[in-house]
C-alpha cells in the first residue's frame, strides 16, 4: 500500500498538489469541522481520490466562475497570452508565479464554496421547516447537472488554451523558418 501511495505522489506535479489536492483536503476538512459533514472513509486511497476530485472541482469553479467575474469587475487583468508565453520561455519564474496565482484563485474558490455550502444548509433547513422539499428531493440531479456544466466549460476553456499555445509555437517556428 505504501509503495502505491509513493508512486502516486511521485507522479503528481506541484501544480496538481497545490491546485487540486491541497484545496480538496482543506475543503473536506472544512466540511467536517465547521459543518459536521463527514465524507471521509477509513480507506486512505478513497480519501485521496475524494480530496483530489474535490480540489479539481474547486479549481474549475475558480477558473470558470470566479476568474471571469473578477475580470468583469476589473479586479484582475491578464497579460496577452503571447506575451505570457514569451516571458515564461525567457524567465521560468513567470510559470511559478502563474502557478501560485492559480493556487490563490483555487483557495478563494474553496472559501466561497464553503460559504455557499453553509448558505445551502441554512436554506435547506428553512425549506424543510416550511415543507418545501424540491431542493432536497432533487439535489442529486442538480449536483450532477452542475458538475456536467462545470466540466463542459472547463473543457472548452482548456481546449482554447491549448489551441492558443499551439498557434503561438507554430507562429514562432514560422518566423524562424523565414529568417
């Protein structure tokens, strides 16, 4: 068992640790200690998968929901993608700073989601007291639909990111060839 865990941890990049695993652990423990929602099992592999998946969802919420909102309100502004690629090829620290930036975004998402969970629990209690059970009866369907939408938008965003990277690399190569 320990050898399997060691192999898994060795294959996880620092980006995945700080943007998926760490926020997932933090969020699951917030659920446990603040809201008394217990998700963890006695199986460390299951818990690792739950931590990682929760963190991945939190990261995607940060990327797909929080980032665009912050851009819309002009709280953040990104450098043009071609400038980012060029700068990161010159100075490796740019990639590290970007990774730290994404970690902060994911942690912001973690705390916003914890807040939304608390709000949801309060609303659910009010609905149950008033015999409004629609949310309670359909929460599984709503959760699955939200996950589908979240990862569909994430897929579109990542595909766009990869396309921009490919286009930049090919433009750079074409410039070399014309010299």
